[in-house]
């Protein structure tokens, strides 16, 4: 099983978040567990090619 890091916060009754590697794509849920389900669905859509022109976060080693 692969683990993905995500950023999340609560705003009123909504739980919002995004996958750390894909910060341009946010989703929300009614609870933290619901948000996690939506994040899993979003990851599936992004990695399957259903979302065009996906921007990613990378790491660059320099001197």
C-alpha cells in the first residue's frame, strides 16, 4: 500500500484538503474520513489521466 501526504483544515462544517504532490487540486468532505475518501478518488482521477495538464511538486538538488 502506498501512503500519500495531504494537507487539510476544517472550515466550519467542511473539511478541506489537497494532496501534497498536487496542491492545485483541492477537495472537501463532511468529516476527516469523508475528506480522505475524496482525496483517494481525486488521486485515482489524477493518476489515471482523467485530469489533463496536471502540475506537480518536485524537488531539485542544487550545489
